[in-house]
């Protein structure tokens, strides 16, 4: 019996939780996560890949569930000692256990291993139960264009500074993926799409996570050539984002903060967009996304069971039965 092959486009916290539900919903399936790396940053000489780590830790059982990022049982001694030296940035939460991941990754990258090989090596420890692929082996870093409150001039901040230090407070006017023009999908991404029975777009940030993944040259073409159906899950419920700050990002691209707005932004596969189907919350059942099969199902990933039910609904919309 050939196992069901599923590809999931994912960002950080929401994407990781959704992936855990997919893994539960189809235990025997081959699941490949294509993960955003636009949030990646080099701080204190260490290469940090937040979304890859959140996916790896969440699926590997090492995540701090409450924060949604970083390690469970974390301590912050290195961070405190760095602050003792006045070593900036002090605003980024560098956990002691997390530092080990960054040290191993940075050493391997410096030795010339591509990010996809580094990610596979780290996954040897965490055994996430899905194949975790960075969207690209080339560096792509999301920068946020904001108006400088003091000078009124526009400036570009690294996503992490905007997100963590400034709590996404300055209204962004644009997002720029530095390095994206020289990027291409990572090894294994094209093959995963070619073999997919279904591609699921996780309820991640449509702009800085899903948008960044799709912005890699060749990615959209690879996705749209997949033989499977493409099913998205709305990250917006009742006009509000469930978690994170997608509502701070959507207006910059003129996208309405609603299930309908995001669905229309992704667009119908039949008319040049992405989606064959779009899952919205029961309260958003009236969402009108022309050319797309809109289905109202509970979207809150309030428990592993609820998330598995959501994943099953997504696979059902893709015409994939869990048994394959
Ligand atoms: N998010 C925060 O809000 N504050 C932090 O100090 C912080 C540190 C951090 C360290 C490692 C890591 O993998 C993620 C971290 N995040 C932190 C989350 C991260 O900034 C964002 O969640 C992702 O980049 C967006 O998905």
C-alpha cells in the first residue's frame, strides 16, 4: 500500500501545531513540511532559525508550549551574562538550551553544510516524525519597512527587531525579503510537491510566513504543478488573528483581516491563485472566495485532538482519506 504523501507549507507556532495535528491524523503518511526561513537572524555570532526550530521542537517534544517557541525547561544564564557585558542585542530571548541548537547549526553552516543538511542533522536528535525542509538553502531575511517616528524617514528593520524588540508596534508599509532573488527551493521541495496527494497551507502568517515561502523563485510554479489538491486553513477567525501579529502585517499588503480577505489573497487555483479549498471557522461560513471550495469547520487548535480533527477536515477537503 503506498502511503499518503502530504506537504505542508508552514511558518512558526501555528504551523508547528498544525503539523502535529496532521501527523496525528494520518499516522502512516509521509509528511513533508516546507518551512519559512525569512525570520532567520544572526545574533551574537549564532545563526538562529526560529520557524525551523519551532517546528522541530514542537514535533520533537522539546517546545515550551506556553511560549510556542524555544525550549521547555529553559534557563537564561547566557542571556544574562551577555547583558552583563552590555553585549547587544539584549532584547532577543536567547535560552541556554536553545543556544546549543544555534551552536551546532552555526558550526555546520560554517563548515559548508547547506541549511537543509543542517536541519536534517538536528532532526536526527528530535525525530519530528515529518521531513522538515527549509524553504531554501540560500539566506532570505525578511525586513520590515516602517516610518522612523523621529525622522519620519522610512527605514528597514530586521523582522526579529520589529517583532520582538518593537512588538510589531510600528505600522509596516512593506516587507522586503533580502536575498530572495538569489534563492531557490531547497533540495527535496520539488520532489515533495511532485509526489503529493495533498498540499496544506497551514494557518501561519500569510504575509511573512506563507508569503515568504511562496516568494522563493520557482516555489509557486513547483506548488501549482502538484497533482494533489491545495487546501488552506484560515489564520483569521471572526476578523481576528488567533495568535501572533498577522493583523499587523495584512494591512501593509492591503489584505482585509478576515477569512474571506486572506482566502481571496491566496486566490483560486483555477484562476492563477493557490487554493482548491479554504477552511474557515463556522462563524465565517459566509466567506465568499470565488472559485474556491469554502468549508466551515472548527479552526481553534485548542488541543491536540482538536488540531487532529482540523487536519482531518483539511485532508477531507483535499479528497484524501487518512488511510490512504
Ligand atoms: N519571540 C519573542 O516574542 N520574544 C523573544 O525573545 C523570542 C526569542 C526567540 C528565540 C528563538 C526562537 O527560535 C524564537 C524566538 N522568538 C521570540 C519567536 C520568534 O521571534 C518568532 O516567533 C518567529 O520568528 C515568528 O514565527
